[in-house]
C-alpha cells in the first residue's frame, strides 16, 4: 500500500499497524483526534507526505528526522475563541535535527518556541516551496530571515508573532526569495519590511495585527498583487488609493477600527472584482470613488454601521448601481441582506 487517507476517521490513538506499511508514500490523518505520534514512525522510510492538519499533535518525535524522503509535512490546527486574537494557527514543536529533511517542499507550521537553533536548521531546507512559522519572538527574527534567504524555491511564506503585542522583526532579510508569490505576516510591524516591495512575483499579501500607520501602504500600490487582506493591520483614519494596484482583484478590509474614510481615484484598482469590508466601525460612508471601480462584481459588508448601509439604500443606483452583487451581513442575527 502506497496511499492511505484516514481523514476524519474517529480515532484518538495512532494505529500501530500503520508503521508496518513500509512502502507507504502518503499518509493523511487530517481531522482525526490523534495527539501523539509513535517512535516507530521511523519505519515509514518511503513516506513522502504526512498530513496532520486538524489533529491535536503538538510535538513531532525525534524519530521523524529519519524520514529522509519526506516532502510534505503539514501539522497544525486552528484555534477559534471569544478572546483576542480570536483565530490563529497552532503549530508543532520540531525536534533537533529537523534540518536533515532536505527534501521537504512544504513545512507548516513550526513553533519557534524561543529555539533559535531550530530556525537556523531550516536554512538546510533549500527545496522548500511553502514554509509556516508561528510563535516567533522579536529576537528570533534575524535568524529566521537568514534561513529564509537560503530558500530560493520558496513560493509561500507565513510567519506569526508569539503574541499580538510582540513585534515581528523581519528587516534583516537582504535577499528575499525571488519566486515568492504569497506572503502572510501576523504580528505588529514598525513598518513594512523594505524587501516586501522588491517581490515582483508577489500576488497575495495578508497582514494581520500589523498596527501600521497612515500612508504606510503607499509603496504596495506598485506591486502586482491580485489579493490584499488587511486584518487589524492599519491604524490610520484614511486609506487613499491614488494609483497602482492595477492587477488587484480582491481587497479585504477587516476590523480597521480607526478607518473613517476610503478614497479611490480613477487610476486605482481598475480590475478590482471583489471588495470585503468587515467591522470597520468608524466607516460611515461608502468608499469615495467606488463608482469608478467599473469591474467590481461583488461588495460584501459585514457588521458595518447603520449609516453606511442607509447611505447605500438611499441612493443605490448612483453609489453602487454598477455592482451586480451587494450584500450586508449581520453576525448577531446570522443573516445577510441583498441590497
């Protein structure tokens, strides 16, 4: 047997019999209740994919470093709760020697856990195309940046701070992976790292908890982004789209609690198709210039002030008459209204 998919099977303990499947290439335990991997896992020397997404595994055993053919290691689940930060990824603790898995192409998510040596070992994984790091401390940023610089094939990079109040320090990266297409930064930033603006292939950028100030996003308008998400990431009162974002198709603005005005000029975001605005409580009017977004197909408003909804209802044809789908969602009533 080479492929075994146990996704969603109601098991809590790793079945010992699996480690006798010596020719296994693919093993998925996704969304099971397994919380621990056995030492005998090392017998699966042909294993290329190990999917632990949605399980309760919090620590990888040292024996996993003997699976030298492993290419895809997905080990995380999401926390959702009533307290900030509400929703985030929980990764796994990696053993020393993890850097020996040099065939890895996907590795998500590893807990930094204050272990700079683990982050340094990642520099040996030069074939990585996707990397996710969580619980990064400010002082570990330089080590991580040094390792990521070695990953010339990297397409997707995700990093989250150890706490929503602990700054990410990623400024030291001088030569970021040129092929990077997707970037996810979760944590406060003094400013956007300068290397972000050099990523000519970047198409998706999501910033969360960044606490960026007024006009801090201006340089992004020159990138070739297709998707941009700002989740509790901007503290300015105005967002001005003056130019650029010529290829942007999706914009998501979520919980920008100081945002009172969005201004869009004729030259900005000509290809925008989907606009999501969520819980921006100070935004009382629709974005000025929204009528110039002639390719906008969907406008979704989540938990927005009544005055904003009223401004649309009072003159829908003039304001958003060109948008085929306009919807307002109320999470308390669990309903949406087509406007």
